[in-house]
C-alpha cells in the first residue's frame, strides 16, 4: 500500500499542498522551519489519527484559521490496484472527523494498523533520554499496528487504572470501597497480563532483527542489547496489587503494573544513555524502528510507509549510505524523507537508481522540483 495523493489544508504552516507522490522515494528539501516535518506529521496523522508531536488536535490548525483538513489516497498493491481514501478534519471547536472510504469510524482505534507506518524522527531521542513512558510508546505503536487485542486490552487497562487512581485520590475523604477495588484489581490483572505477555513476546521477536539491522548499518561495530523489564516478571498483578494496597492508599495512585514497564537499552554492556555517542544512539533508535518496520510487514503482509525525518543529522556518511541502500532495497515500500541540504540529497539520488520525486518546501509551500 502506498500514498498516491496527499492534500493538506490549513495544517500547521501549510495553507494548501497537493502532492502526487512517488510510490518509492519522496524527498522534501528546505531550510529550517519551512514545514518539512509538518508534511511528515500530516502523513502520520492519516495513519495514527493524531500528531506525532502534540497531543491536542486543534494546535495543528494553521494560526488564525478555523479548521484543518488532511486527505490521503492510497493504492493497494493487489491485482486491481484499488484506491482507498483517508481523511481527517479538525475544527477549532474541537470537532474531529476521521473517515476511511467516506465512512466515519465508531472508534478511532479501529483505524490503527489499516495504513501501517513507521516514523523515524530526531525526537525519538527521547526514548533514550526521557523516562520509561517513551519506551512503552515504542512498544505500543509497534504492537497496536499488528494486534487489535493488544490495543483493546491496553485501552481498557488504562481506563480501569484511571478510575482506580481516582478512587485512591478520593479515599482521603471517602473510605475505600473494597469490593469495587477488588473488581478493578481483577480487570487490571486480566488486561495487564495480556499486555505483559504480548510485550514480552514482541521484545523476543524484535531482538534478533534489531541486532541484524544495527550491524548492517554500523558495520558490526558494537554489542547491543534490549531487555524488557516489568513488575510482572516477579509476580502476577493480583498479588502485586494486594501486596501494595496500603502503599497505594498512602501514595494515592497505583504504584505497580504494566504502566511502569520499561526497556533497558545497552551498548557494549553499558547504558546507552550514559555510554553511547550521539551517532551510536541515533543508529540504535533507527535500528529499533527498522526492526519495527520488518515486524509490521511480516505480521500484516503490508509494507509500512516509512517517514525519515532529518535522517542525516549526526550519522557519518558511511552509516547514512548503508542505511539508505538498506531501506531502498528489496522488501521496503514507500519512503518520505527530509533534509535541509540539497547537495546531500542530490548525491544520494544520483547513487540510488530508484523512482523518486524531490519537492522543495518554503514557508509551507511545496513544489515538485525534480523527479526520476
Ligand atoms: N498551527 C500552526 N500555524 C502556523 N504555523 C505553525 C503551526 N504549527 C507550527 N507552525 C510552524 O511550522 C514551522 C515548523 O515547521 P517544521 O517543523 O515542519 O520545519 P522543518 O522544515 O522541519 O524545519 P527543520 O529543518 O528545522 O526541522 C515553525 O515555523 C512553526 O512556527
Ligand atoms: Mg524538521
């Protein structure tokens, strides 16, 4: 499946853009702040029903406008080359409408995985520098796109967790309803165990692929490892919730469960955050994301759309070349990439004899300037 036509209206700094895309490689070139990442975020929106960068929808509406509208026409790679259309409109009032083939979804989560996508951006560095939530997001984005039961269990778990925390907060004024607590613990245990098992299995599947991709990009230089850590490694969640009940009551939140899961990222036996160079950290994240790509492809049979934002930053020329020849090789689908340096893109396009389109981006205006 690939994105054939993309239309953006009033999305961030883009007043209007209509793109006829290459099925293989699309490059956006422009100076800082011109709208390259915004374009990628528009493509991300049409797959994930939200921005990669901001949680409020209306912030993405172009300043002083009332709405934004995104439309994507996708070609399915079946024999008849059927076209599917996704559209997302958001009004200042907060009203959001997401349609696929003109039909509005009952729940937005039903769309996740329909147009699979992997986004590699400099902000992924938060997976290394920030708290465990960023690493859980990586697992969630990966598994949700291939497994409806996972996404459903996770959403239900989060919902019960929110209610349990509310109840614990209120317990300062009203005594804890023990039978309600027991019911909530039961649900947390049920949905939490499903999420735990699926995360554990996914990290096992991911690790060999990740190592193989890392060594292809880094040319076999470093020893790398990813380990999944969860409170549930030691005990089932019912036992943990019972054991920690008094503590939760004092803290007024749920202090144990899969909402505290983490991934340990290591390079040469040490923490990636403390010991990895910037280029090694970037290679690590890219390899995690490309492994994510391979797993989604293996599990769904669809090649995700790959968004590569500022991919050249911090990587040496050799790593960039190995990465690009890797992702433009067999088995990959459509790629969108951004760069602020046109000469560098020209060199890359000369080296790779793939179908491509090169667009310039200037103050939110997008123009086709070159194609194969
Ligand atoms: N809602 C909005 N309305 C108007 N402009 C916006 C809105 N949201 C973001 N912008 C503008 O979009 C610009 C950022 O665009 P973007 O991040 O796509 O730049 P870029 O081309 O990727 O730059 P860089 O090379 O630095 O990464 C900023 O100038 C910002 O002010
Ligand atoms: Mg950018």
